[in-house]
C-alpha cells in the first residue's frame, strides 16, 4: 500500500513519487503496488480536468510511469479520455506498459464532491486482473461505499482480492465509518479488500491516509498510519478461514481530539508548503484561538518558521500581552509588537467629519482588526510569509469576525473548529506536551475580542456550550429552528442564532480556505445563496 | 408568458407575484399562464434544497397557489420530493388544484450549474396536458437544449405546443444562441415552443428574460423585453402553415454592448435590494473603472442612492480629483472626500521598525488601497450602505488588485468585464446619454493605480488590447500557453500572463461576488484549485 502525499497538478513530481515506491515494492518482492485515486494528477484536480492539455499531459505522465514498472504490478490512478469523454480511471501497469484500465462507476456529486461535473461513469463488464495467479478486482473510492456494487460484483466474478483506490477526505470520525464500510464490503464479497488512501492537504481538504486491509471476515489486518506517508507491505490473506492475524502493521488510531489536531497540522503544513511558502505570520492576541493556531503552525512548520505579531490597542488588557508573550516563549517562536494606536487615532480623526465621535459602535470596533489586517498583510508583502487567520467555526457561523480584519490572510487554520473544540484541542495538546504549552491563563479567561472596554463574547453571543450544539445541528445536520425548539432550546435564542448564521453568508464567501474537519464545513461543502430570503 | 423577478427563498412572496399574473391572465382570457423554472423557490436555490423544511414549505406554497388558479391553466416551477428523491419540477395547475407534475429530464451539471447535486432526473412516459382542447407538452430549461430530447418526444406523442420553463442565465451573445436553439427544436418537433425565462439578479447570475415564442417553422413570433419584468399575452399559432406574423409583441434586442450594460445594472440593483440595502458607497479614483461602476449604480439605484468617496493619497494626481468631481456632478450623486495621508503616514511609521523606509515596493503600495478599504467599510458599518468594488476582469485575472484594499466590498460590479469592454461600455453609455456622462478625460488618460509616482498599468502589464484576448482565450476557452504561442503571441509574454492568472487564484477566492456576463466568470463557473502545480 503506497500511501503518498501527491500535489495537485504536479504530474512529473507525482510520477516520480510513485516510481520510488514501485522500485521499492519490486525490491521487497511485493507482487502488487497499489496507489491512491488519481495519483498521477493529485486529488481533486477540479476544473484542471476540463483543460485538454492537462488530460493529455497526465496521460503522457502515466505512460512514462508505466515504462518504469518492472518486477511488480502497479495500480495507479489517472484521468483517462476516450471518445471525448473523461473518466476517473485506474491503470494496471506491468512489464513496462499499461495492461488494463478500470473506470470508476460511482461518481460522488454531493458534499465537497463534484465528480459528475467532470467524469463519465464506467459501465459494462468488469475485467479482473491476474497477478501471480491471483484474480484481482480494481475499484475506486465511492465504488466501495455501496452494497451490491462493483466490489460485490467483481467478487462474484471470481476476484480473490479487491483493491480500492481512494481520495477520501478526513472528517472527525470518518476512519471508523470507513472501516465499518470496508468490513461490510469484505463480508458481502467474501474476499479481502485493500483500501489505499492518499495523505496530505489540498486547499480545504485533508486526506488522512490510514490505508487499510480487511480480510474476508471483515477484520482489519493491516493499517497504515494517519497523516503521514507510508509504504506498507502486507501479506494479504486470501483464505476466508485465516485466523485474522495481522497481515502487516496495524497502526493504532489516535483518540478523536488528537486525530483532529493532527489533521489541522497536516492541512496547514501542506497548504503553506505546497503553495511555495516556508514561513507564516500570526496575529497573537493572547486569546485561545490565536494561541491554538500558533501551536498548530509550530508543530506543522517548526517553531523557527512561525512569526507572531502582537498588535495591542487602547482597549487591550495587560494579560493579552503577557499571555501572548508567554505563549511565544513556550512555543519558541519569534514575535514582534506593533501598537496600533497611531493608525487607530488617525482613522478616528479622518472619519470624524463623516461619522462623528463618541461611541461609533460596530464602525468603531471594526477599525481595529482592519488595522491589524493591514499591518499583517504589509509584513507579509514585505517578507513573503503567509498570514494565518485565527477565527474559529463558531465565529464564522454567526459572523462574529471582521471582514478584511481578523479574517484577512491566506489560510484559516481553525475555521472549521467550533469554539468548544478549540478548548478541547488546547487541553489535549497541553496534556501531550506534559506542560502548559498554551498558558493556563489563556484557557481560563473568558473569551473577548477586546474591541471596546470590558467586552466579552457573551455580550453578543450565548455561551459557547449553548451555541455550539445549535450550530452543529443547524449547519451540519440541516435541523430547522422548529426542530431546535422542539429539542428544548429557547425559541428567541434559536431564531436569533439561525438568523445570524444566514446573514453571515456574505462574510464566509470572502473568507480564506481552511481545513475541513467536520461533516460539513463552510466552503464547497455548503453552497448557500447569499441572496436568500428563506428563514428556516 | 409571465416573466417575473423572483427572490430565492421568498416562497410566500414568489407565490404572491404569481397570483397577480394568474388573476390578470384570467382577466385577459388567456388559456395558459406559463412561469419560469423553479418560480416558487427562485433560482438557483442551491443547498436550500437539501433542507427538508425548505422543500416542505415550497410544496405548501405551491398548494396555496394552486387554490388561486381559476379561469386559466398555470404552469409553475417548484421542487418536488417523492420517495426520498428531489425533483426540479413543473406543476400544471387548474381549477384550484395541481393537475399534473413534470420532472426535468436533463440536469445540467457544468459551468455554474450543479443540478445533479440536488435533483433526480425525470424518467418514464411523458404526460401531455390538454388545455381548451390543445395538447400541451411541458419541459424545463436544459430539456430543450438537446436534439431528440423531451421536446421532440412530446411532439411525437401529439403535443401541439411545448412550453419550456427557464432559469437561463445571461452571458454576452446568449439570447441569440438561445433563439437558434429554440428554432431548431421547433423545426424538429414541427410545433411552436413557448420559452419563458426568469428575469433578475441572483448573486453572480443575471437572468435576462427575453421570453420567446417560436412558431412551428422556427420563427420568433413573440419576444418579451430583456432585463425587466413582463406579462406578455401571445396568441400562439398552432398551425405550421401560419404566415409567421407576430403572435404578440416582438421586443427588439439591444446591441451587444448596451445589453451587457443593462445586465450589469440589473445584477447590481437586485443584489443591493434583495439583500435589504437601498444605498451604496463607491470609492472614486477618477479612473475609468470606478466611473463606470458609479454610472451603473446610478442607473440601477437612482443617483440619490449612490455615494462617492474620494480618497486621495500623496501620489494622487490633480486630475484624479478633478475627474472624480466632474463625474459626481454629471451623475448627480453625492460625494465625500477623505485624504488618506494621516493613516498612510501612521502606518509607515508603525511599520518602520519592521520593514524600514525607502522604497517598500508592493508592501508600501498595498497599504494605500487597504486604508481606503478600511475607510469605506467604516462608512458602510456606520451608514448601512453597501460598498461596491470597482475591479475589472482583467485585473482579477492577473491579480492586479489588492486583497482587503480595492477588493473590499459587498458586490464587484465589473469583475467579469475585461478592461477593453470597460472602455466600450463607457463610450456606449455616453453615446446613449448624448453627452460625456463619464468625462472625456477619464476615457482618454492611460490607466494608473497611482500607488507610487508616475505609475501606469503598462509598467506591470501589457497593453489591455494585447492582454484581454490572451485572458479570454486562456480563461474562457481553456486555450493553453502553447496554443497562444501558435496563434502568434510572444512566448515570454504568454508564459508570464498565464502564470499571473494561475497565481492569483487565492485572491479571486476572497473576492466579493459580481454579475457574470461572459461564458466563464470567476466563481462557481471556474473551479480551480488554489494549490496547483500545473502550468499549462
């Protein structure tokens, strides 16, 4: 199982990555080397697939790879075109050539997936491939999620192993769902299933790896690690009556919160590096969100590549600076401090003829994060460092964030992390560190944007312990306000929260991308109109 | 033909709009009142369709409407659900009830369309509906774009008229393509086709109306106006041997450039008003882009609802202020001037310890538009006026725009308008005004961002007459760099431009929405990964 981190569009590089594994597989006397879905192009290639030159180049890259396949059989993912149609395909390569091609039958077109935009589904009779006398079926991703689908059909034709090439994005709990699905398929087919997933971040998606072999009884007999590359040699048990003994390494799964943290680390590292950056800038407020983002960045990129910027205002509390300083020391990162007062005073004076003085409300508050956004972007423009934003999912949901202010930056590390999970992730990271890496006072103090004196999040929002379950129900499960009231939430509160979510769509549309870790992230997972009169 | 401007999600309001037309149709002794696609929900409802409560409410709204249908037959668009599947449907209502339902057969899933994400295609035998002894076939949008599809099939079953409910978004030249398609369908089916389109803006889409009847010979015998609501009574000629005489009003089509201007006006007006705003703010630089946006806004919203903000910097030329002042007077709009120097000086001083002084390059330039963005947003936050941004498609393509600076705002009026078309639109508007509404000097001077002394767009970019055709080929037609070189463009220039386009994807992802007027706009029309190593 060749669980690799491919780069979308890097056709040459991806083929070189695969070549290394093919050579190693032959050296280690493996019969079959299986790669993830669309391994030649990276996944998802999105509208690149609509460019004829991209498809042509990917086929040339496949041919180049096929020539290098000797000593084992390799199954690799690529985009095929035939009679003007485009297919999500797997090539079976052996003895220096492509020996056969399988076209994905089931094309997901829901959630983050748009495969029917691009691909024609495979149809017609299946071919099995013989490898050292063993009949092997080939399937791709969604093909394995359906009962009575391609896996069962190929087994019925005599397949003794079915391999499944995957680009299966992470969300919390996904790996367990996936293994239940694999067990069901193996039992149904009475044959082992070899599931090979890609690993790595691609814009908003994180592919977690955890490639798995289940035997014919549905038992997991090999599992590659999550969130890292892996070349895992497995002796796949062909017989149903095997004793369920491990056929290769079975990497244990991390606890849910740790797993989520690792997904954020990988998503961030890959977005930064695959886009040609080495270093990042983070505005540090002394609050828990920016502290978590800094910890994730330091874990993902190395502390020396993380640069904190403290930008206190006239409303910043003493602890906001001291907590940020303590975090900087704990993480071993560098920091700069730029007080925003000169620009703040300048803006207020410039705006006075138009909007007056005194309590300017939201207009006055938003000036401060926008000054910070401008400072961070100036430092970014000058240094070539990417700005990471620090808003969480609860804020993105209700619009408790300033466009072009704290939302300004290249990657929004925790935009899919609800605030209550932000706390859990910090506690977990501290536990694993064996010390208060994120200072205890950061975890203890009540959340505040500090945009006016004595401001707390709970001035505008219900406590996050109340808010987050409402958000999860409304956003991830499409519950209605009526459902929430029936579940016991106060009606006025529910109406207010739902309205805030609906009205903030315009802000989310201008937010930077960030890693998806729930079953429904803002972004291509949730495509709601901005202009929308429905209140539900 | 009831060509109405529906609001996505406004189920009650949409049904009320239709009720007015149904009453009028009965009063005017019409036999059949035809409405656009998904007229109950508005189009496109996107992920609202995934909410069970939305689908339930839309069906209740339909039932309520059906009760009101007396004196004529009405065909209206709605979302149906049946056995857990969702359909893009048309209801035939008569005598106070829904008498029959048609499910759209062909579901577009390309360009801006995602219908396979939501809907199951209709299948099985067609039903024809009898209206005053005439057999009527019902189809929806894409159904009519295919030869040998539902239109031909229903005609073969005996349909004497086929109606086609539409949500067909505008792009330049679309109406002519559409009428060619309708003529082909009518000829193929040997029966008249009644094509009813919606009108209005919905986020990035503009629906242009121009509902049309073609007779059995393919001749246009009635056409409603573009870009406005219309109730058009038509005596549809059933016989193939009619003399092709007008069956109703045949509104002439406007010239291409004027039509495009009107699309921008409608898209802007509807985005502003449907989102609950009455007034807009526009940063006026004295340049052609902001001048055009102000003219469009004044035409769409009324001059009294347009507020210009002049924000000169130390690098602004005299003519930038005088030209903006002249525009303000010509349009009869209000304006305010806020010099950005105090904040500009403050930022430079605050950043000096980090990035020094002297020529700060891009970092120094970008500070200025970001100050302007912050000022506009403060005025917006205080006044409740929506900020319109002024960047054109050529700039969006190559990234010649500042994120959180000139890109900051709610709606990007000309983001799909290439710079050369910006000039043509201004000339056309002036011609129609019979005077230099947009000052002659604005049209005459060379484009400049004025972010450093003596800066011109051509310092960084090729002349727009050279750039725009490259952009159009690469973006709208997916030409490769190699194709462009083969077409005679200089290779180094092509490589540089293509690279700029690819690298600016991250900026475009954070841009506000704006009306689509070309065959491929940035937005859901063009879904390229940000993380993308392909150079093609």
